[in-house]
């Protein structure tokens, strides 16, 4: 499940709807679902991974520093923001590709 702080739920739902509708053109349901899965699942997994990373960072910030693990102390907000920026750029690429397909 994607966490809300990723901020892409509505966009992902819209992309899923367009992808599924496009996949059904000219082929049966089974083939359309396979195409949809092939196109959307990697992107969805990326959003979930990003949400987990951001969630881990945010959760660690609630702990006093002496109660954080070594990994939590090492995690830098710049790394989290860079991951979010890269995912945003990936989303922009997906949106651009879907516009070209229309």
C-alpha cells in the first residue's frame, strides 16, 4: 500500500484507469489485464518503495536521537528528498508517455 505522504494516489489512480482503458482496445480481457499489469505494476512498486522510505525517515524523526538505530541516524533528509524528486521525474515521464499515446 502506498503511504499518503508520497502524494501520488489520485495521479496513480488516474494513470491506472487510462492504462486499463487503453489496454482493452482491440484485445480480450485477459490480454488487457496482462498489458495493464506490465505497464503499471513497476511504477506502483516504485511508489510503494518511496512511501516506505519516506515513512521510515518520518517515523525515525519522532524518536529521540539516542533511541534511533544506526541506519536511522545515518538517513539524511536530502536523500529522502532526492528519492522523491526522482520519483516525481519518473511520474512526469509516465504522464508524458501517456499523452503521446492519446
